[in-house]
């Protein structure tokens, strides 16, 4: 018979079956569970709720107002709001519902995927032309992807988007690896790194030793790129901005006008995670706004805004919100044909589709979504093309890049 070790006094009493032991965190004074597990209990401790700014920790409901003023996440948001490039929800898109509008008592349930028009949606996706060009050499992930993106820049006419006189704005910079790679090819260039967090082992220190470099911790939803750049031309670059983050970045780029047309000399974005694209999303006013502090009895409803930048383009192609959900779901077929969830999607649609066909339809859906984004930039003064910049391998499954250049320069 297995021996059961009871928790020690003062230690959380929640049993973790996967670890075959009790939680080892200290309890909250007067309770039997730690702060991480107290909010999830239903035994009289439900007066603790997840923090609305950071659900990783919980608070007493009665302390919500006070906590929102001292929570570390609130301080981070206040610092973000003080940045010169911050404009709240500037890239969130037009409002689909009015701010503060009450939600219906019974919201209509979304159409189940099994009930969506598969063949009609795939017929729309088939209109998307394949991206231009392919490279022949096999490349590994990250570092070699950066080198492949540099090859794309080097293939342009000299001085178009690569050189020492540019300021490179890396959107969703992460560790800044792409900027570090560009810095080796453009010794005198300057860099602006933008991301909502700074990961460990970032390249910032190395970049600052060799280049003028600054990093801002900011959500791309709130990024405002208008303003001076010291007379230097700017290029926006990004590698693998997931889903709606790409749409937020494109709005920031498109709105960065200088009065004479596009303010950016060029844009290079390697797209990914199309299954995470959103037709509409709740606007995030941020904890620094007084509107984020809920009243005593209710929480104010945030407006719903449009996330995907080319909804009108899709509507003209016959894609509505339900079909958009299907297109984004099918886009995952391009990279996860063996994923059980992908196989279940095929079963839900009532279709028997082999792996190669699924992958091709997934790629077409990705291209359609990227084509809409290209049309969005083209309507704002950019010459745009989609191309494949790496071959498909076991480590490189997202292959396409969107390259846009100010119309005053011709893309070769």
C-alpha cells in the first residue's frame, strides 16, 4: 500500500496528482491554500479572484481597487504609457461595438466549424497566387533565418533598405537577434527594439557597444511611430509576429506618415501563426488608465475593435467572420498536418483529405491572409511583394516574407 505524506503545517494543502505530492508553497494567513491556488478553490475561499492585470496571482476581491494601484503590472503599464511612442489602442482598428455598450444577456454562439462552408472558403483561398522565388540552400532556424532575411535585403538595389544610414525598427524584437544580424551587415546603423517584454540573454548589450540602440517595452497595439528620426530613413523589420501582432505592426507602419507619403523606407516582415489572426478583439485600455479600475459593483465593458487589417478585402472576396474563422483554422494545416487537433478539424468538417492536400490548402489560406495585408500596405503608398525566403525543413515551417518599399524606390 502506497504511503501518503500529508502536507506540513503552514504549507498549501492542494495535492498535485501529476507530481504525486502536495504543493510546497506557504499558505495565505488564515487559509489552507497558497496564493496561487486559493482563487481556484470552491470551498469557501472564493472571495479571492485572479488579478485582472496578471492572472498568475490572486487577490481578495475586497482589495481590488487598492491592488490595481500597487500591482507591479500596473507600474509596468504606467511606465509603458509614459513612453513617447505610446498612444493607447492606436493600432487596434476601428471599433466594432461602442465603448461601454452592455453585452447581450445571451450572446449568439459562433457557428460550429463543422457547419461552415468548407469548399466555398477553400475556393476563395485558391485565388491567392503562390509567393515569388525560392532559395535552394537548406538553413537552420533563427540565426540562419536571419541570414536568409539579410539575403533578401542584399538582393535589393544598393541603399534601398540595407545600409549604415538607416534606423531599423524591429517590431516584436524579442532578444533582438534580427537586429544583431543586420548590425553586422550595416555597421553604422541605429536600432529601435520594440516588444512587450525583454527576454533574458537579449542582444541589447552587444548592439549598444557597436550601434546607437534603444529598447522600448510596449505592446504593438499602442505603438505610435510618427515623429522625427534625426533625418535618417527608417526600415521596419520583424520575424514571426504571431497573428494579430502583425496587424498591429502594419497599422503602426501605415500610420507613420510624414506628410509627403510613407515615412518608412521599407518594411520586411516574416509572417507566422495565421491561425491566431483575429477578426475582432477587445480593446485593451491598459491598467494605467483610470477606466481600468472597476466600479464597486460592475466592470466596464471594453469596446470590440477590428484586428485584421484587410477585412474589407476579404469581404469583397466573399469571406465573412465565420468563414474567416475557418480560413485561420485551416491555415494551421500548412505546418501541423500530423497534429491530432488538425486531424480532428478535418473530421469535424466531414472531409477525408490526405496530408499533402491539407498542407497545400493550409499554405493557400496563409497566402490569402498575407495577400490582404499586402493590399493594405499597397493602398498606403508601398510597393509590396510576397516571397518565400527559406525552404521548408523540419525546423523552418514558416517560409514566407512580406517585403514592402516606399513607392519612390522600385523593388527589383
